[in-house]
C-alpha cells in the first residue's frame, strides 16, 4: 500500500531518549538548564484558553522575534520545531526527481526529507578546513534547494559569510542556512537575508532556549517567500501553549545571554580536558563537541559510557570518519563524564 519511496527509505533515527533511570544525557544536544521562568508562567496562562484554536500565523511571537532580530514580522514563519520549517521548505521547492544539495557530513534529516519527496539528494564533502569546496559551490541548474547547517552538526564548525554569499550568487535556487546552534556562535546570517532574496535562515528554540520539549522553530526570509510558504504549512502547525512559551522565551534575552555564557564556558573546558585525554576535538561553535581518536576505536568508549549511565552519540559517516558527539551538560555532569572517561581510558 505504501509508495515505493517510503518502502525503500530508512527512517530517521534520533538520539536515544531513555524512559526510565537517571542517565546523564549528553547525546541529543539538549540544554541542561531549565528555561526562563517566564516560559512556564506564559504556558500556565495560555492553558486557560485551550478551547480556542491558536493563532495560525503566531503573530505575537513574530512581533517579539522581529523586535529581537530587527526585522519585519512578515519575514518570519513559525514552525513545530525547525524540523517542521525544513519540511515546509523541502515540500515547497523540491518536487519528485528534483535534486537537493547537502554538505557532507551534516544533519542526516535532510536526506530523509528528500526521500519523502521522491527527490534526489547529492552530498558534497566539505573542504578539509570545513569550509565550502569549489565543487559544492558549482551547482547544476536542476538543483532546487541547498541546505547548509551553520554551525554544522556533527562537527560544530562554521562557514564564513563571504563563502556563503559566493555560494548564493552562483546557485540557481534558494539556500537554507540552518542555524539551530547559532546562539552559541560568534556570528549569524540573518543580515544576509537582506543582501540576497535566495537566502533563508531557520532557527529553533530547542537548544539555546532550553525548549526541546516544546517543539518550536521559525524561519526568516523575504516577505514574498514567507507568504508563499504559508500555503504549504499545516493550518495550525504551532499550538497555543508552544506559541505562548516561545514568545516568552525569545522576549527574555537576558536569560539567553546568561545561559549561553554558561554553556560556552563549559564547552571550552570540555575541549581542553578531552584533548588532554588524547581525543582529537574540533573547535566548536555549538553546544556539543565532536571527538575522534587515532589510537583506538571510539565505539567501545560509547558503549562503555552507556553501561555506566552516561549517554553520548556515536556517529559513523562512511568515507569520512566516526566519532563521539558529546553535548555540553552542566558542570557537574561533565565532571562525572571526565571521571568515567579517565577510568575507561586507563583500563583499556
């Protein structure tokens, strides 16, 4: 009964979410701290109006986010997490047998979205310094959409803006800058949207705003593009509680600055300590670090950590590398990780 494309595809596999026990979760890039107190207050207030449909356009959130970013509210489209925004974009621009371009390695959901459309995806490796290669910037006319996560996952690296603008000038299609982790980075690409209408930026509140369980994201594009994307999204793709919580969260920029500072401080300590233990660690601009080793396989380390109640993400990219992606936790969680890691490395 299913379409052949659905039968053939492999499902997207998210990070493990244990249902019992007290594991230290460093595997899905969740924020280890609770969200702003304003979020819970806003959700409690909105809970008294659940007999009503939510605002289908998320007007209050768009106004608050527009004020934070210094843009027009009509440049914002709300989504059920940024994954929903990515789905809307893929459905809007990529048809059956069309091509979608991705860097490699990057977010594996992009492949799934292409397969759902019965489209093709082409993965072009990053250059050795994790900038865009000339091959990536050389785009055929039949490519309908380009995804560029910035910062990238799993590496935590960033592509510079001049390279992005060069890509956009040469591309025949929209370029989506997926900024899921950008609040932990020194720069962002929202200003580039004004420089070229082919640029679309996606954001999530899951990481830096500690709202992974709320499922809220948004995209920023020229108003004409947003108006057309509204035709594609579900009628009510964000609910009343998530809209209330997201609006409160993005309005509390003082909380965001404090939280980001804590996580970036712990991230720096992780990079230093993990290198001292013999891991190769790329400098990260996200809320995780990517760790590899040249002297031993890392999958047994992942398995041994799991046995001791510490979850990290083992990821294998054929033709490139495998490694451990470790989310930034609280200082106490990271201290526990270090103790166990040192013991594991010493014993074996």
